[in-house]
């Protein structure tokens, strides 16, 4: 399963890439608004950092299909044709998805709250469907079960569309989907870091270091 960062702060992105196996970056208008800068400056910085082949998702914000298509052309002309354009899974969005897929663009159908929406998007030929796990939970439904149902639907219908699950609030939600073998998940920096946040592990490693130092001296390692 691919693991992406759902954030646009370049320092957070650099820091996570420095330590962890990261497969790309996803953004949305809310995430970009938190940077408080021109979105294209922010996005270009991310593109420069992850490289031309790096996976980057950028959302169109128009309400009408033709305008979404125009936005997709503009986004990719600046950030590269391989940029995945996120198109909301609404009526106008499905129209835009079909046009853009015929034109050969990479499309992520976003704002997926139900398997029915994902089915329509997959029929449009999109590359990813992006269900919002935690937001589905907050509606009183089961976000993880919804994603699993979407995966079963994609498999049963032999769609090539993958799932890019989003909106996680904890690592348990993430791991439920890792074990189900979905294509990708995108995590906020906090949830990403929590994947490796275990005080017992830290204590165990510190105890190993301390025991070694008691044998060979403070600061000594296996390099002596
Ligand atoms: O792009 C969708 C995803 O970022 C939503 O996450 O945490 O705002 O529900 P959240």
C-alpha cells in the first residue's frame, strides 16, 4: 500500500521524507489555505522537492464540469501532466472525470462518502477514488467498512481504479486498511508520525544503548 502525506507544509513534508518511506503528497483547498500563501508557490515547492515523477494530488475547485476541465489543464501545465487532479465526486465532477480521462489525465475522484459514488467514478475510468474514512464515521456510518466495500466492488468489477483512502484520525484506522490491501492511504503528519509512536519501543531501544554503554563506556557504539 502506498503511503502519502496529506499536507502542504514543505518543512513537514521534507522532514517525513527524510525518515520514512513516503510515496507522495496529497493536498486539498483546506490544506492549502492553512499555508496562507499563493497555492501555486506552495505546490511548486512540493513538486520541486518530490521531483517530476513524484506523486502529487491537487484539487480543482470549480463547480461546473467545463471549468474543472480547464482547471485540470492549468494545474497540470504548471505542475506536470502526471499530477493527479482531484475532482469532487458530484454530478458536474463525473462529467469532468470522463472528459479528462479521455484526454489522458490522471484523476482522483475525491469526496467519496459511499460505494455508489466510488462505483460511478470507477466507471468514469479514474485512477483513484478517495473515500474519507473519519468523515464517514462522523456521519454515523462505518468508514473502514465503507472502504472495504469499495475495494470489494472494484475487485468484483475488474476496475483498474485504486483506492486512495483519506481522512484518518488514528493509526488503527490506517492499519485496518493496510491489512485489506488497498492501493494507497494519505495521512496527516500527526497520524503519519503516530505510526511509529510507541513508548515501549523507545524504552526498549534506550535500555539496549544503556546496557552497551555499561559494557564499553558512555557514547560507545559497535564502531569501536
Ligand atoms: O482530502 C481529503 C482529506 O484530506 C480529508 O481529511 O481530516 O479533513 O477529514 P480530513
